C-alpha cells in the first residue's frame, strides 16, 4: 500500500537529493497545515528554495551572520563546563531540586558524527536513563529520530534533561532576549513548536519499548538571555496545545496518499539538474507543473515558506482575495476573488443562493462608497 | 475591518492604486517633527547599530556604533542620540500658558519613525537606558537615563489611540489609504509608498517589486537585510575590530569611515522616503477634532515634563496590578473616543461604521417636535421623537445613546425602537439634549421631516474606575516580598547589569 505512494513522491521530487524533515520544516506544518503544495513538497523531500528560485521567485530567507554567531556563542556559554550555568538556572531560577547531575555529550560518538550512529547511542543512553540505571541527567545534542510519512527524520534538540520531577524535559536554548520576564510571543511560539517535534520524537522512542508518554513532559524549559545581558535566564513554557496540534498534523502526513491520488499522472517538480547542479528544465514547464497543485497562500507565508513569493504571484494572477490577508477575506465569506466581489457589489453578477445576503451587504457598501466619492472624496 | 474598508482594498487591487479610506488625516503632524530611523544589529537584544535623526529633511545626522557588541560604544551612541532628542524635547518646554495647576506648554514634541518596528527599537533603547546609573563602576553620561525615561514615556503614550507624540509613518499612511496588499506588506514603508505614490516613471507593480528587493530599497529597519549583514557589514566590522586591536589609528579611521558609508547607503533611502511620506501626509487635511486630542497630548507632556523636573523615578519594569488596570481603562477609553471622534469628523469613517451597522443615516419620515415628558423632579421637559428611515443594516439596540454629526453640537438622542420596514429599517429616536433651556426646543435643534440625518453611538462619559490604595491591595494582586521590580526606587542591578561579548 505504501510503496506506490512513495514511488509517486519520489517521482515528484525527481532526480534531486531527498531533503529530510527538520524540526523547522515540521514546525512549518503548524503554520499552514491546509496547503497541499507545501505538504507535497515537504513529503517528497523536494528542495523548496531551489524550486521557487527556478520558477522565478527566489525566497528571501537568509540568516544574518550576526544572529548565527550570537546564537552559537550563547549556547556554548550556557553549556560550558558541563552545563554549569544551566544547572544554576534550573536550581535558582526554576527552583528545582536536582540532586546529583551527570552530563552526557552526544554530539559525536568517539569521533563518529553520523546521524545513525549518534541515534543508536542516544537510544541506548536514554532508554537506560528511563529505566533508572543511567548516570546521565543532561544529554547534550541527542540525535532523535521521528518517522514522518514513512521516512526517518533526524532531529537534534539542544538538550534533554532528565529527572526534573522524574520526567524527561526538552531544553530549548534560544538567543532572543527575555526582557523583564517577557519575550517576543512569535519567537516563543516558534521555539515551542520546534521543541514539540522533539517531545513527540522522544515519546516515540520510549513508546517502542513500552514506556508511557508521561515519561516525557510537555512543558519545555526555555533558556534565553536575560534583558540586555549575555546572562541566561530560564522559563517553563507549556506546550500541551502545540504538541497536540503537531501530532494531528503528523497523522495527516500519513494520509499523504490521498493527496497524491488527486494529482495528474506524470507530474514532477524535477529541476532537471545537470552534472554541474544547474537546473536545465524550462522554468515555464516547472511553473506549469506547480500550477497543477492547489496552494493555500496567506500573507503570513511570506515569513516562513520558501514558496511564498511564487504562491503570491499565483494568487495575484488569480485575483484571489488571499493576497489581501485574512482581515479582508473574512469580510467576504464564501467569495474567493476580487472580480467576484466587485461584480456582486456593482450588481453585474447574479448572486447564488448562498451569496444573496453577502451581495446585499456588498451593494450597500458600494453605494456608500459611491456617495462618498460624489461628496468629493478625500482628494 | 469593516465591509467598506475591505471593499476599498479590493478596489485598490483592481485599479492598481491606493484608494482613500478617510477624508481627513486624524493625526496631528507637527510643523517640526523629529524623524528617527533606528537600525539594530540582528540577533542581539536591542543592540543599536545606527540611527539617522533630524527635524528637517536636509538636516539628518547619522550616528553609527562601529562595534554594537561593545558596551561603551553603545552608551556613547545612546548619549549622542539622547542629547539630540533631549535638546529637541527641551525646545518645546517653553512659553507655558495658563495659570496655577492648569498651565500647559502650547506645543509638544513629535517623533516619527518609519514603522512599528522603529517604535519597538526605541522601546528597547528606552528600557536599556532608563535604569543606568550616572555614578559608580558602570557610570554613563547624565543624559542617558534621562533619554531612557523620555523614550519610555513616549512609547507608553504611543500605545494610546489618537495620540501623536510618537508615530510610525506606515501607520499614519495605512490609516488614510487602502492598498491592494495585506497588512503585513503594508508595514513595509517602500511597499506602501509604491501603492500610494510610486517613484516617477515606475508603475505600481515595478515599484512593489523594487520595494522588496533589498539591493534597490534597503529595509526600513530596525533590522538590516541579512545579505547586507553577511556581504558588507560583517567584514567591515571585522576590519574595524582588527584595526582597534592592532592600535593602528589610520586603519581605524579608514574602517570607521567605511562603516559609516555602508550604513549611510542603507539608511538614507529610508530617510528620504520617510520625509516624502510626511510631505504626502501634509497634503491631507487634518480632522477638526485632532486639536482636542492634541491638547491632551500637551497636558500629558507638561505633566511628565514637571515630573522629570521634580527628579521623578524611572518607570517601573512591570506595572503593578492597580497600575495595569488603570492603564487598561485609559487605553480602552481613549480608543472608544478616538473611534467616535473619527466617525464624527469624517464621512468616510462614518460610512465605515454604517456598513457594519454601528451607525446609521437616513431621512426623517415622521416627527413629533412638541412632545414633552414630566421628569421625576416634576419638571416638564421637551422630549421630541423622530423616526428615520434608513437602508443601513442597523445593529443598535433600544436605549443606545446617540450623537449626530449632522446636527448642531450638543445634540443628544437615544434609540426608542428599531423596526424593519420592507428592505429598510425605521429607527425612532428621542432627542434628549442640545435643545436649549426653554420649554420649547431651540430652532434647528430637532430634526424635521425629509431632513437627511446620521447618528452614531455616544461613547459617553464614564466615571474613572475606583481602585484600592496601594497599601490596601488584596494579597492576590500584590507582588510578593522577594519579587524584583516591586520597588521602583531600587531597580535591581541598575548599574551593574552585565554586558557580554565585550572585546
């Protein structure tokens, strides 16, 4: 049953190397779960950035070297000397009683940095700890594995702490500041969603040996700089809702076959890379292929999806109301395009049964605007 | 958003140009605003990178922090920006009018930033500066905490609807014009200006594409574009650091002027565009009631100014329970009044409220001008009733108090009944005020048949909510003894806040 779907997904990706889900692309699931185009591109492991660029809409996502450097410096500082600073935080700021504390570095295993090897070692030590006979309490960069739509996605949390109240806790180290006890809500949300992927992967690992999901807490520990200093502070973030939401979305990926079945035969997003990794496929042909898959564009996509600029130009070409954003969209429930809105407002289109009320409201609004323009308007 | 504003956005999309949402500009524009374009360093918490500041287009001063991670350089920057801003603020602290406790400065400072992010950057800068100590091991110049406190005051005040002492230019533009793009894209000054006034020779489409290309239109901040950071800024800062470590004065001067030039290239397009936007906004007439809100700004400015003169403490980090409740109360009240004022002044905003059923306009079909009632104190007073026929989808209930922009000021009425009549609605209202003191209503104070009239709800007068005194706050709402920030007089680690990444 699974094989044909996988074949179709492989065909969608074409000759390119498969990109695995990362915690970030999993988090993207939560941002726009209803988008078929994104679901298919992610499930097939296609390189969204390359596809968008070849279709003529390169994504503007770069990360500033300053932000990267700051993130790394901060993480190193928190983890220095066997996480001394972190332990101080857990004990003082979060007032936890941590008796004896071990530290296990899982960044590489005897110089071997391969994901599989690290995952095996992670599994071993975490299961030992869960059964109560491991020495480690803080696991630095464990390598977790989450099957997503039948494929392994390797995920690497910053840190997993054990035995905070007898349960595993995911620790997320971020470099955005917590100023006077408050952090930017969008950044906290993004960090939490990312941590949710780790929680689910960790639960998965334990479930395979029959350990209840309660062994992993759904409260994450967020460590971030305090105020304008470089000193860290910590806070608990309740992730229950987001864990549930992400679990739901993951279950949906399992049903990606339903989406694939709706696609025309022979559809592919292959870029036709030559041996110099240059895309040889005509851009119009690629755009045509992309156009066959429905996308759910929202202005918010511009903040996180590589395909957003492509989708926006498509939504503009379709005169879709999506371009104007949810605030405008929700005023015109049941109508999809600007052409339709104006047609109904000016009485050029006959409303369907469901649109009668909306059409009356629109005509009223249009009359008001017309009156205003007669009055002389603003200019 | 109402149906009418949504329709305006659709019209803008179809015609590919911005369409007006209001007849007036509801924000006061000072004749001498101070524009600040703040830039910050990516990834750092409130680390200023540069700012361009000035009160005229040709008088912009560029301030640059060569190494934003260095604490001393940060505060040297804060001090020089602070001096400019405090000098500007001080220039309004003169010519006080009126006597006794009610005297006021006749004008207020006005700081304009390109976007909401600019306000956030100033808020961070204010928080960073206001607790600094001017003596001891980490001493900063006197102007730094003073600047921090003023910035915090301005940022707090900007949260209140209808105020105009600190405003984002994108916000004022988007209040007046609807574009064919989303609210998110409207936050980009260049994109917004592309719709309203595209550069000469460019179509809106081309201008929009340019607006999103960081090489043509550098972002209006506070963050710089990642490409610029990686390609230009990071190497330039590195050269500066190397020169400083080596103590090579010539290389240092060269690196510094390089950095200034790079940053000037990023900040100047936004500076010019901000002044263009201001000029554009000046061409929109100011709404009549703006002056009323301006007077409140004057009062707030005067009172904070006096508080500073009396050596007041910096604003606390977190509001107390009572402070927060009071503040919320003010904010809600200011918003209700601002919305009502706008609808009263502006037929566009009134139409907006009408399309949502929150106001109505129509023709008087029936009037009972001589109706009187006897009050509880046994006085006969005129209480005329009129019935208005309207096509608007009225959603107001009986007993709603009303104001009317189409009647003489002071006119007040209350809804008696709202009844459907075919595809229209009949609203009967009782006139309750603005008729003079006589037994018979003054001429013109009661609507007459066939008159066109509009009504909107009166936000009314509300008594200020009463809260217990700070020493009588119930334990559920008071900070526990050990909690920091409970005592504004002793901001913890005020001077010694550690600064990382020092080199």
